[in-house]
C-alpha cells in the first residue's frame, strides 16, 4: 500500500507595507488580504498540521500550489520553512505552483518559485513524470500563470505535447495527476467562473481521458473538497482538496489522504474542527 497526502492552497500571508511592492496586481491582493483573507486563513494552525502529519505514516506528500498569497519573499520564506519541517518525516515531496505563487509578472521574472522550491522540481513550466513509492506513476502538470486581473490558469500546446509524450512513456496501470486547477469547471461542490477556470482545460481533459487508463486527478484552487467521476471520461476521478488552513463558513480547512493498494485506491477527506479529523 502507498499512502499519499495531498495538501493545497496554504496561502501563507504577510501584509505588504512597502509601497514599491504594490505597483502591480499585489495592490489588489493586499487590499483583499486586509479586508477579507487574513480573517479566515488560520496560519497559526501550522504546528497542529505538522504534528498531525507526523502520525500519518505518509509515503509521499503532494502540494498542489498557492503556497503564498501575493508571492512576496516574506510569504515564500514562511512556506519554505513549513515544507522543510514536513520534509523531516522522510516522505518525498512533490510541488506544483498555483496562481498565487505566480501572482505578479515580477514574481515570475524573478523566478521566486524556483528560487525557493527549485530543488523539488526539474524543469519549471514543463510537465514531469516520476514514480511514487510502490511504483504508481505521478504526472505533474503545470497549469498556473500570472494575470493582470483574473485568476485564470492555462496550459499551452507545447505543454500538452510534452504531456502526451510522458503519457505514452508511462508504465501501464493507474496514474495520479497533480495540478493546481481542476479540469472540471463545475461540480455539485463548486462552480468556477470564467475568470477563475483553467484555459484549455478541455484539451487536457480529453488528452487524459483518451488514454483509457484509470486516472486520479488531484487539484486545488477551488478551496473545497470534492470527489467526482468525469461524466465524459469515467476512468478519470477528480479530487479537489480543501484549502489547508481555511476557517470559512461552510468551507473548513482540510487535506486529503489517498491509500493506494495495487490498482485500487480509497480517498479520505480530512477537515479541521477543533483538531484534525477524517470522514
């Protein structure tokens, strides 16, 4: 058996007071942080999660992006310290960026994500295939990009071509995909507006579905837990995990545990309610 822990949308935050850092989209993000987000992203729960993680006997940790809120060095330092603390428990860690990690074109230009997490990724912006403990293939698909105003994601034709090659080379059997954006824009649990969706999602969904192999697609971005089978490609199961440190009405913080036993897997959502507990 292989025990996979999926966390996403950590949103470590620091209010920016230097006006020179606010001459871009970060001005809007900082205003949102002051008025709203800081009230329900409970980053004081870091220690409680690290303690819980130490008891889970995880074989691998997958982090689905949005480790930061406005992609400042201060937020990245907090996120990197948190990931380093989890790394002490010897489970390999795989990370993909979220739109908040590439919040401004300045953060992309300065390669801030790579400077803090480059040792955990191979080629930034390129899909990656690796084997998890137990032999299951893991495909990491980059879907985040900076935008002036929206939080829309994207996957380019070049990235789709590279993804196709990796799928052709992957060992037979079930496949796990890690991405920030869901490929299904709407489910019973969430509805993503046009400016929050993954651009070219249908092409990625079709590429994965036409392989005919069982695929577990792990995503974040929507901040709620959901587990659904794709109505067009029934061999694809999509799981979105809750935002890790949230405490918002009807949207508690959480993460997802997946236990893989050969070709079978079981999904356990966890949530925070005066402590961590799973369904």
